[in-house]
C-alpha cells in the first residue's frame, strides 16, 4: 500500500564548515566556491554592529535569495578570557547557534557556515562542530590558513630541511612565549592585538626580535609586510608575526 511521505521522511540537510582561506576569493578551493555559490542558507560569525569579515570575503558570490544567518558574538575582547563569564556567555551562544542550525538542517536545508582561513585552525566553527555531532550531518571544507598567506607574502620559505615550526598565540603568558620562541627554528604568532608589547619583550628575551616580520592583512588589498622593528605600538586584528627557519638545504 502506498502512503504519503511524512515530515519525518524529509532528508536532513548538511552543515558545511567552509574554509574561505585568508581573505582573497581566488584563494578559495573549488569546492568552497561551489558550495558558497549554490548555498540557500549561509551562516557567518560577526561582532555586533559589524558586517563580519567572512561575509565581506564572499561579497558578490551568494545567490540573490540566499537566507543569511549572522551569528553575533556576545563578547569578544570586552572582558578577559579567564573571566568566568567569558566561557559561560560563549558556551550559551554556541548552544543557541547549534539549535538554530540543527533546526534548519532538520527541515532539509543545507547550510554553509563561512569560516575565515581553515575551519579547524583557531576558528569558531570547531565549537559548533563538536556540539553538532550526532544531531545532523556535518562536513568540513579545509581552507588555506592565514599564516600560510602571511609567510608567502614575505617572499621567503618558512621552513627548510628539518626545521621545527612552532605556532603560538600571543595570549599566552610572557614566560611561556619566551621559552617557546627561544627553542624553535621557525615561528608563527597569531592573535597579537593588545598583546604586542608582551610579545616584543618575549622576542627580545629570546634574542630573536631582529628576525621577526609582521604581516598585516595577508593576501588582502591592504597587505603590508614589515620588519617588527618598524611596527608602531598597535597592529590591526589581522596581523601575523613570522620568523623564518634556516635549516638544512642542498
């Protein structure tokens, strides 16, 4: 006997964490480009009152009737990371976004979540990914990281031969930064912002200040590559510091 399909027969949509790369549309993967241009629902993180960098990157790529789902952080740098309220507010925020995305996917719609760089590299999407497991299908589309664009912008290889590359965030304690900077061949430092002075002191203590380069807005129109010694007291949010390795080579 033939019966009419019920709501429960609706195919669940998929949540795609789409890596956009460092900022230039022509540095996206073919798959990322295809998913974004065909997406009926597009979600992206942003600070309240801002358009959002991820959304800016895909300008001109979305279909005219795409449903846009901005996800506005309840807090960014207004309070310290170690303030108990920080994790509580963000945890609640991510739970709310997961519920919304799961509901949309449950109705049979795919959702492209726009992710700067690579979704699994210091990104917000990973907090959605872990919470979405077992609820709806989730797929991740990798992207070129901002650090890759940054060291490429310097025109020099970041590692040679057996060089060890260390990736740090400037949010770490100064003593830890100093130790790790002193004991690596090549270095990338992200999340600099208001931690610039601390990072400078750590580099000086490790006797590597003169080796450091700062790249602002890697791969974007306003890209700037300068030795750290020429940098002022403040740097843009999209800034990455690199020290090149000088290891074994033929």
